C-alpha cells in the first residue's frame, strides 16, 4: 500500500472517544482526518474488512530505548542503530507518539547508563534531522533526585534539546516504591550493585546522598520545568503526603503510584494516574505494588504506559474491558491515546476526529489478542 496524500478507509469499526461505530469510514487528506462517518462510505475506498481503526497510541514512559542500547549489561550498541531498531519496534506496536525516557543523575557503585543519555539524545536528534524516524519522538527526562549531577545534566539537556516532560524519581532505600527495605533488597540490589559491594555501606551512601541532594534537586527541577512549560510527573507516590507535595509542585501525571491511597489522592487532586500496561497483562505489579486493574475498578486509572514492553500498550487496552466492569473498549483506548495527549498538551491528536492528525492503527483480533495490520502517522505508513 503506497503513501497517498488522500485516501479513504471503508468498512471499518471506528473506535471513537465515546464509543465504537461498528461499520464506518474515515477520510484522510494531507495528514489530517478530513471526515468520518457511520455506514457506507460516500465513495469507493480501501476496504478494511471490518477491522478496527484506532487513534495512534501515545506512550509517555518507556525504558525500551535502553534495552536496544544495552542488550547485555556490559554491551553498548551502536547508538543510531539502536535508535532505529527502537523506533521500528515502537511503530509496530501502534505507537505514533512516544516520549523517549532518558535517565539523568549518576550514582556511585551502580551499573546504570545515566551518564550516557547524551549519546542517546544525539542519536535521536540525528535520526530526527535525517527524516529517518517512523513515529514522533519527544523527550522525557527521568530525573533521579538523590544524585549530585541531575540538575547540571538537566540544564545541559534543556539548553541543547527540546524537553517535553520530566519525572521526579527517588529510588533511595526506604523511599516511595521501596519503603519496605526487604522489598528494596530483593528488587534493587541484584540489578544495581557491582561485585561484592557491602550492602550496609551502600545503603548508608544512598541515604546520605538523599539527605544531601534530593530536596535541592526537586526544588530546582520543578522551578525550571515550570518556567519553561515542561510537563512534570511524580514517580512512585506512596502516601497522601507525597501527593500533597506533587500538587504543590504542579505535577500533571502520577507515574505508577504504589498504593491505593496515593492513587485516590492524585485522582481527586486532578493529577492523572498512570500505571504500567504490563501490570494489566500480567495481572499485577512485578514489584509487589498495587495492581493497575484494582485502580481501574476504583475509577482512578487514567493512563496506561507500556513501560518495558511496547506491545503491552495495545494488549492491555483490549484486555481491560474483559477484566473490569464499567470499562468498555472506547474508555480503555482513551487511556492510551486521548488522555495522555491531553495530559501533555497535545490537542492535535489522540482521537479519530475531524481535523485531528491522521495517526491511525488498523487492528484485527486473533481470538482475544489484538494484532496490528497497519499504522499510519499523519497519513503516512509507519508500520
């Protein structure tokens, strides 16, 4: 199927923001949705055979770029090649707008790639300038607060690249996701500490860095983000106190709250609650925190993120209506399209609606599993 400036998709199930048209049509003109309707199309077009047409998915938090850059703990892959492979995987997952997560804030004794974010950003910019990218890439900086260099790194990025979103993270033992020290030891230590480093010494070092840097980093980053119109997300909120802090900082998105208490408080405060799509697919959190489906049952789940599995975004959206009463397919698709668009100020996409960008995903179902057949970004074939 070649790229066309104008085309008409017919005999499709259109997933709109407020419901599903069982038989409809959609016209595209110069990258935008020119019109759509129910029933037979006004003229002959490309027959979708009753397949679903969805708005392009919008991903706000994915770590998957790092997976392509570091396919093994000691391996660093060619940066542009990693970016292109990542971009292709994102497109094939139906994601037409992705916020690339890049970590800032280095830490002694830890095997992270936070210091290598600039190389990844350079490769993304090279691919963007060369016109090589299938989908739209935006920048999400994951800022580790309890580090000595997170503020200076942020300042460098802000002066060098467009920054669209930051998340305020603190993975200090005893904080947020790891309030329970046993849980931190089980989840965090095998992935982070090099060699036979003394655990107690490591913990005390982390606690000292938290005391020294976390409050200053948060204040500085929030101030700069608000001055420059950058969307702010909190990360792993666990208590009402965390949410109060988020409200005071102007946070728009609560990434992966770990408790029902925090999720309820965030939602009540108008902060959109985001949970991992793998959490839905797997039936719970891999780190022992609140299940996304439980938040959906409470009516406080607003956005899904693919986190570490790009394909999970669409799969979770189709599974959620089967698992939670009161959520239909249109509502679930809003969690991966319209709501993340609104949360980040992208009012030109996220819905199948006249005048919006022609970011469209064609989907069939193999049993209960959604399978992507075609992806268009602004009317151009992306996958």
